[in-house]
């Protein structure tokens, strides 16, 4: 469309045809589907579940409610709907509610056209400015969303309160011809939700006794946590009945999808002082911690575990390695398993604990989740550890455990230089053999992290004992640790 057009007459001559916002979304989605173009770039794991439902809702011209736990990209999906709008739309210059020049609905818009006719000035609104978002909180009022009488406007214009021109429009009328998102809808007071009834059905708004026949053109998108989770409120049934489609969101179902999301969203600065190598196993471990948290007896499953936990944990992991590298005066390093403990602040800040978890403490729960993740991944790559085995059975871990029995103690220091760290791990020859036996295609740069990972996993399976020392960790065989404590 020619955005240099600046009068109503020129707009009419151009052949411009008005569309409702729902028609815009529908037409542009149809075009994307025909051209095999994704309408929701950057959304992963929803290709066969949420996105098809959302596309069907848009084709049906429905208002939409995304229902799901925190960190499931509900608001992200709503924001991406902007890309399905026309790049520019015309509106009457000076209109508070983006009046369509061919179909004005406010008194201002109608008066402009009545007085100026084809000379009515018009402006153009870019699609990026057609997105309004409001977080529902208990203190949100009808004045905020719909509007109120403005006594200052009445005084300045010398108008009575019965004149429609004294009204100050709230966010919803000002979002006319736009996408309007209300996040956490159940937190909105019931009486405010009731005020949305007529807007969703008829477009009518009521302000202080004014009944305005203003068929607002809006695409409503709501987000909500499941009602059995939030104890602060719920969506009132008549409002739910007026929302065309309710779409259930979910967490990533596979580690690979979760890793893709984290890699996309994590803020890993390019200007880091140290070059940091991140083994693939370390990336997998970060995501596995989230999967463990979602099924942990210590974590409130109804609250959910946001995908933001993995993102911030990954950022903390890299920063922990960077801090260690700087402290050692080096320019490059690789992620170590001990760096994983640096993710604890990101983990404890993102999980809601049940009573048992509160009793144990957030730090204990975080360490438990890390340990469970290590055990899960260990069993995917190495043979199951037998607690009781037949005397003829071969134990692949026997040589490693015997090494610790003979050496009695092995230490890994937190701030060891890269060479010191590698030399320490290389002492355990049976450990090197074990990893290469069951991970034949392992890259050389991943070897050190994997060997340390095996040590921590053997601790979790109670085959080795781990103790915190002043500036690191000491690993001992179980019996040696027992006798050393006597």
C-alpha cells in the first residue's frame, strides 16, 4: 500500500478496501500456508500440537486463550501474531482509537469526515505498533481497560459530563484494530472480567452510564495458568464461553527441542574474555535438570518449571567457567562438571517447592536435581550398575573402583588451571579406558568433562564417596572414606 497517501479522497481513489483485524490475520495466514512459510518462527516443539491449533483458531476468526504453565511461550506466540498483520493500515489523523477512514466509529472520526470530507487527513500505522499487552493484576480497574470521564477535559472544552467528548478511553478502545493481550487472565477481578463480555460479543463499551455503540475491531489473546494451579482466581464461566478457542501449551517433550530453545534464547556474550568450549553432554545435562525438576517429589508440579530455568542455568554455567578462567589468568577453558554447581542460583530461583522441599532446603533440592540428571544421562551411555551381581559377571567399573581403593584419595580443585585439571584426570587410566570403551566416537575435547561426569555419577550411585574440601572436591572409594572417618 502507498503510505504517502495522506487524505481520505486519495485513499478512496487508490482502491483501498477495509478489512477487520481478524480478516487480516486470516488472509495473511492463508498466504503463508500456501507458500509453505512458517508464521511462528522461533517456536520449537509446537509444530504438531499448539501451532496447528492456533492456525485453525485464526482461520476461524476466534479470540484465543492460551492455557498452560509458566515458561511455555504463551506470550511469545501472541507477539508473533503481529507478523500476520498487514504492514501498514490507514487511520484518521488524531484519532485516539485508530479510526478506519472508511468506517469511523468514534465521534471524533465521524466529525472529521463530516466536516472535511475527502480532505480528511490520514496517517499510517505500522503493524509493530498494533500490539497492546496488559498483565492482569488485582489492582487493574475498569478505567484502565475501558475508560472513564475526564473532568479536566470537560473543564477545558467547557462540556457537560453528558457529552461523549469528555470520555477518556482506556487501553482496550485505544487498541482498536490491534491485537490486545491480557496475561494471567484468572488474576483479573471477576467484575472486570464481566466488563469484557459485551466487548467480545458486540463491541459495546460502557463508561459511567454512557452506552457507546462502538463496534471495536480487536483480536483478543488471553493467557492463563491452569485453574487448578492458581489460587488467586479463575476465569469466570461466561467469559470463557465467549472465547472462541482455548489452546493448551506444554513444555518441550524431548531434550533436543529443549536444547534448541535454550541455545536460541540464552544470552551468551560474544565479547567474553575467555574462549569457552561447551561439551554437548554439558548442554544435555542442563536440560535434563529441568526434566528431573518437573517430576521431582520436592517440586510443585502444578506450578511448573519454566523453560527460563534452563536458559538462565545455561548462562550461569558459562559464566562460572568464565569466572574460573579469568581467576586462573588463562584465555580459554572448557566446561567442567564442577561448573554445573554454579547453576544453583538459577535453579533455586525458578522452582516452587512443596513442603518436603522446603524442609530439605532449596540448595539441597538443586543438588539433588543435578545428581538425578547425572544418573539419568549416565544410564543412557553406560551399563547399569548392579548392586548385587553373580561372581562370574564382568563389572565394567571394577578397575576404576579398584584404582580409588589403591590410591585412597583423588582431588579436583575448583580453580585448577587447564593443564592441572587435565593432568589430574589423566592419572585415572581405567577411567579413560571406560569412557572410550562405551563412547567410541567421543571427541577429544569432550573427554575431560565426560570423565569427570562419570566420577560424579558413580558418587550418585554410591560407588564412590565425594567430600567438599577447602577449595575443591575429594573423591574416595566407599570403604576408604568410611575408615578415614573413624
